[in-house]
C-alpha cells in the first residue's frame, strides 16, 4: 500500500516535450524508466517516414524532437528521471461565488483585511453581491443594478489597488491589472484592450469559464479618459484608445461575469461618455484616513518593526494629518533606516520625528555652511511664524521649530493639527495668511532690511486670499459669485489657448483691491501680535541659535517664563 501511495504522489513526464501526464495524456513507457507522450511519438514517426521515403537519411538527425535525444541518456537514465509532485487541491475561497453571502457579510470579511475606507467597502460589497448573484442565477430578479463597473476616486497611495487585489483574492477570481498609459500604443509598451482580456485569461490559467468571473482593473484611467475637445493639439492616439475602450465596454452584456474597475485622482477631467450610465456610473470614494484610521495603519506597518518604549503611535497619527496609507508606511520605513544608521535594533520617537521632517519637508542638510548673519535672520523669521502659530487658535500648536536647512528652505516651523477638518472656515483661512506673514514681520522688527526668504510665504498668502475672493464668495463687495477661471483646464486639454477671464476689467480691479485688503489686514494683525510678544521673539531666536532645533515643550516654556516675568 505504501508503494501505491508513493506512486500516486508523482506523475510521469514526457522525455521529449517535458509535459506531465496530466497535460499530455497517457504516457508510452520505454526501458530505463523513460516515458514519451503519444503526440511526440507520433511526430517522431511521421518525420522518420518522410525522410526515409525521400532517401535522405542524414536528415534524421535534424528531425524535430528526436534531435533532443541524447543516446547516452538511455544507457544512464539515473539523472533523467524527473518527477514532480501533483498539485495539491485548491483551497476553498474565503467567499464562495456559488453561494455568495449577503453584502454585510462580504464587508465584514473585507474589514479583516482592509483598515478604514468604510464607504468604499460598503459600496463594493453591495456591487459584488449584485453582480455575482445575477451571474449565478442568470436573472435580474431582486437585482437593482444591471452593471457593476465602478470608478474608484481618491488621492494616490490611499489603497485603491490594494482594495481591488484583496477583493479578488477573497473571491478567488482572476485579476488583470492594466496601467492606462500602457493602453496607448505609444513608446515601447504596446497594450490594447484585447491583450488586457488576454491577461485576465492568463491569470485564470487559460480557463475561460473562470476568466468570465474575473476582474479587470484599469489604474490611472484619466491618462486616456480625458475629455475629447476635437481641437488642434489633441492627442489623436489617446482619443482612439478611449473610443476603443468605450466600444469594448459596451460589448460586456448584462449577464457577463467580468467586472471592470478603474481608478483616478482627477474625476473632473474624465470624458462624459466614460461616466455615463452603463459604463463607469458608480463612484467609489477612497479618501485619506482619519486620525483613527492612521493609528490603525501605523499599528499594521509597525508589526515587524521593534519599537521603543517612548514611541506613541496615537501622537504620530495626530501629527500626520493628510497622510495616506503609503505615506505612513514610508514614514516608518524611513524611521527604521535612521535607527539602523545609529546601530540600534529598535525605533525611537526621535527617529519617527526626524523621518516626519524628511518625508514632509525634505532631508536636513547639516553639512551646508551657513553664515552667522543668515542663521540670525532664519532664527527670527521662524520665531515669528512660531509665535503666531501658538497665539492664533485655529492653526494648531507648534510641533517643532528648526533653523537647519531642510529641503529647499533655510528652516521650518511645523504645527501639530489637533483634529482633521472637513471644511475650511473664513476665520481659519485668515489666520493661515496671518501666520504666513509672521516671518516677514519679524525680519522687519529686528533688522533694517528685508530678505527674499518670505517669497514662498507671500505666494501662499496671496493664493489663499485670491481663493477666498474668487472661488469661495468671501467678499462682501463681490458677493456670492465664482470668478475663478478654472486655471486647471489648460492641463486637461479643454481650454488650450483660451485667455478669457469671464469678467470685465472693473471686476478684475475689484478682485485685486479685495486681495490687497485681506493681506494688509492680516499683516497688521501679525505685526501687532509680534510687537506685543517681542520678548518671546528674542528668547525664541536665541534658543534656536543655541540649539538649532526646539520642540513643542521647549517653545511653550518661553511663554510661561514671559508670563512669570510679567
């Protein structure tokens, strides 16, 4: 019995084409444990008959398959016996398509593998249930949605591709991922719609029935799905690819088992023909995680990284407002690299703090030689920002202040947002402008001259003020009218060469006056506060010149000391 069981674990291999018996069919057994499939044996006989009838015996050595035979191998077959273990049985999928569970159960399964993105998981669970229920029953009874194509919308790094991969793995269906840029036949990458379907078939192991239940995922579809303008300078090749994609999508009938998913971070640029009902008419929002989601994501990425006792993931989650899942993973990886550079086997809170600066602003350039005059200017400049961050209630407390050259800046002041804001208020925007002008005001208070160091601050303050006036209707003189001329249109090929502003010179002059009014009011407020807290400005600048970088506790202690002295 043991011998029989051992034989069943292996299968025979064709000596010529190397195919196993499960693929090539029953083998013909030759001496010395050599096996040949019926196809190779027939091809060999046919070739031999042809050559012998022509009287050309020398070509027998060149005939197919036989030329691969080494006669010595028949005498020493010990090394030629190649056996493979038969494949184990395919494990049962987590979600069985034959008995598809209810949407809430599908979502509960996704919750075990994907953190956050509750809305996306809910919409995809309902769509998957409707789709495979319809395919299994071949009827539309109790099915409200005819097609299951979905457009995933969200910033890069938020887990759109990961969510699709997880869903395909749980359902045990083949998945074909195609980058939209490769769908155009430009450059060295040539892919068309048919080859994407071929990828799906290959992922299904050339099983057509299984491929018909698969998922096709087109990433960054805005690369080919932009609005078609029909003007000169348009990308004809891209538009042809889009036309082909639209035509192919109409070929998937309601009872077809293939789900087509696409992802983009610029839904406003997509062609209306692509988002009409029956195509990508269902949007799945995949946004950045909130503070609770960031903490859970940090716990996942910290599993295989030893952390020190001082590491506080909750505090890191509060600091990293606006970070995506990919950003958080990169943050911990950079912290691990910094720990390894110092020959430590665990990550400290300081490593994560330095990695946060590197990821968010840029690497610190400690080797850069900075004159003492520039160090003083930078110290007072950053101290001016930090004081306003501390005094104004809606812009968050100070996390750290540094005069070490970082990225393209001479220093930085980093706030610590205490919560994730869904909306931006007028008061908050005015305080942001005030903080931006704090560096220039501090320079004017201390030095007789001003520098170009505030150029980025002025640019940021002007952009915020202009958005308040033209986009958000926060001007009493101009009222609730949108005067924004959609400056992004030139980048999506809709308004190339179009220079009309949509309003007259009088309105343009009023806009300029309102922007200047907002900047001037915020500038006066910044000057008043910095003059009031001039002793703190001096102490903060001196401490920065001494230590180059100070933390939140060190900075806030300066205000406490000033109150005691007062």
